[in-house]
């Protein structure tokens, strides 16, 4: 349940992006993350340090994205937070108890080597998650040759058709664009229009990966760890038979 609570800003980000675009989605995610902490404080529930860190990182990068109108800042956020978690889990292995043991030790009794292996597994998972996000966000490119038939048609249309550009890039009709957007559109070269459409497709891909890819990976990994832990739990003591 806590895992789903922690992923709520990502779900809200995804929904807001589909309806209003990257900048409104960023603002919505920051607001939800702040709202979660406010609710926990009102209910007198503990607020994890990870939630404060997530809010600080989301607020900082999200604020830069909105202020500078540059989506790259918010696209770095999943990588940075995953790598920060990886570092924290790795350093905890040099202390008296790893982070995994500190978080779950009250519910589970496991041998110390098992706790260490679980912690190293989380370190590897966080490093991989951050690397995959960075690859999707900044390395992978949407190529015109990889577009589907319908996307190919739109790709050709946006170069010469203002209405197709407004719909394909902004998700709006031409009349719904602001005066500044229409002015910018009027001086865009055909190649720049097509590049903007490819950028929109790439952004869509990253947003989908951010929700379905990272969330799906986390759920599967947590499930795999649960299976591994179950193999090392001490068997429950059998009840003694009462004397006849």
C-alpha cells in the first residue's frame, strides 16, 4: 500500500501530462508530493526522510523545468533519486545494520548475510533503474524511419499544415494556441516542425516509461525479493499436542 502511495505523484504526473502537457504535469506532481506530506502531518503519521528528499528534488527540478521552460530538468529526476537511493543503500552496508534490515527487521527475522544480499540487490536495482531512465530520456532517439504508418502521415503533414502541427505537437486546435505559439509557428521551418513532432513522440515515450516501465519494474522486483525472502524465513513452530 505504501508503494502505491509513494507512486501517486507519478500517476498524477502521467494523467496531467495526457490532458495538459509536461509543464502542468510537473506542477501537479509537485503539488501532490507536498500534499502527501501535509496529509501525513495532519494525521500525525511519520514522514520518511525519503519523502522529504523526493519533494525537495521534485520541487527543485520541477521548478527549474517550469521557470526555464526546459523539460530536461524533470526528466533527470527519476535517475537522480534512484542513484541517490543506491548510494544510501550501499553506504548502509558499512554500518551496524543495512537499510533493508532497518526497514524490515521488525517484521522479519533473517540471517545477516541474507540482509546484505537483499541490500546489494536493491543497490543494483536502483542503479539499473536510474540508468534506464537516463537512456530513455537522453540517449534514445525517435527516428522518422521507426514511425508507424499513421505517425509517418502526421510527420509529413506537420511540415506544411499549421493545423496538423498544432494537433500533433501541442494536442490543440490551431485556434486554441496562444498568440505567442501561433507567432512562433509562423516562422518555423518545415524541418524544425518535424523535429518538434519527433520530440513530442519522444516525450510521450518517456512519460509512459516513467509510469509503466519503472513502476512495473519496481513491483516485479519487490515480488522477486518476497519470493527470495520466503525461502529464508524460519519455519513456524508447530503447536504442541495437549496431553490426553
